[in-house]
C-alpha cells in the first residue's frame, strides 16, 4: 500500500471511533512508559503473523491454549522469553524465589538496574514489554511443597530449570501423578531431557537413574551425596571437561571434615583426570532496588492523557 492507501484503510478500519479511543492504552510503572496498542485479538494476529508457515494458524491457535509451568528463571529466563516471542502459550507460570545478582548476568538477558529484583518479576516485565496481553502467573517464593499443587494443576507441560535437587525430584513425582510431561535442558553440551509421563505414567523418575530415591529422601542427604545424584543425571563419563572442573570446585568447597561417601570418591577420581585452572571464589554484588509493579496498567485514552501530564512532572502514578 502507498501511504495514502494505508491511511484510508486504517480510517475505514476504526470507523467512527476516534483513533485515540481505538484499542488499549498501557502504562508500564517500572519504566514510566505509556503506549497505545491494537485491541488484544488484532495485536495477537499481527504479532504472530510472521510465524507462518513455520507455525500454521491452526497450530498457533492450539499453542496459545497451552498452560506451561516453568521452574527456575536463570537459564529459564531465555526459555520464557523464547516462548513469549513465538506466542506458544496461553498461560505461563514462572517460579523463582531468588533475586538477581551481578554474578547471574552471564546467563540472564537483563540490565544492571534489575539487580536485586526477583527473577520471576524480571522475566514477567520482559514478556509484558513485548506482549502486554500475556497471561502470566508468578510464584515469587519459588516452587515449594505448599504451592506445588497450584503450580502444576491443569498444566500441559512442566519445564525444569531449577537448581534444587529436592524440587527436581518433587516436581517429577507430582507431574507423574498428574500425567504431565517434564522437559529439562542443561547448560552442558546441550543435553535435553524429556520424560513423557503423559504417555508413560509409570515411568521411573529421571529414567530410573535415582534408583528408589524419593523427594523425601533428598533433604536427609549430605552435600556430597547430593553431588552424587547430580553426577548420575549428567553422566560422569559424558559431561564436558569444564563442567567436571566446576564440580570438582564444588567438592573442594565443601566444609572441612565433610565425609565423602565411597561412590563420590570414585566419581571424584574420574573427574580429577581433567585438569583446569580454577579461580578462588567469585564476585557477588547485591544492590537494593525499589520493588515495582510487574505488570502493565491498562487505561482509557482520557486516563492516558492525564498520565502524560503526571509523567511530565516526574511523579509516580498508577491507574486502572
């Protein structure tokens, strides 16, 4: 279309509605930005249009009905943002209890002014800025025994990117009971782990690598014993040399006098076959950051005009 034709089509589309009253106005409290957007259905159609025909319209519609539960928003941040970019969820549940540290910024796309903010809130803000209509449910206490039912109930898929061995096992026990598939991606050699509990409800947790171990057993285990579980999952003979070096450092950092079970000792000797230079400790910095609303605020054109005046005065505001 020429500019003139495009203007004519736009005018015909909105009809008698004034342009400033068409669609929705959105205010982002954390950045004090005010944006005028298309209505939800039109926004979603245009935003996902270039997915065709990598994702067909029928597939896109099916994907937008999925409920996905994502545990862990460090590596999980990239997963959450990719899902949002493709528009492949109807509801995304994001769980993480931790706040952003400077040392997390090697794997999370964020800014230094995000330091000190909960990782789930950071992920939510990033998603809302690309799709303010996204349906997000945040669990800023992380996944806990008290909320794991709420986290998983009705979900179509569980994505595990958390660090806690107890939660890893507990997630799978609860997901298997609900016949929800679990997918885990590791940072080492691109290992992708898939457990189709929807198709195999009797499948052993983590492919049987943990034997008869249950989530209830994990808190009773010593740090070396938990390290042994991690080695069983990763595969002591298949992990990369650099991850092996990192695990050696973890073992070396255990409190003095910690007894290492015999099986840990054997795996430790295997790991020691690879020699890497390790730095002592790591820099960690935590800065205070004012907590702000994590979602956009919807308003009318009249409210938007009023908001602009308040923003010009440099004042914080919120409106419904």
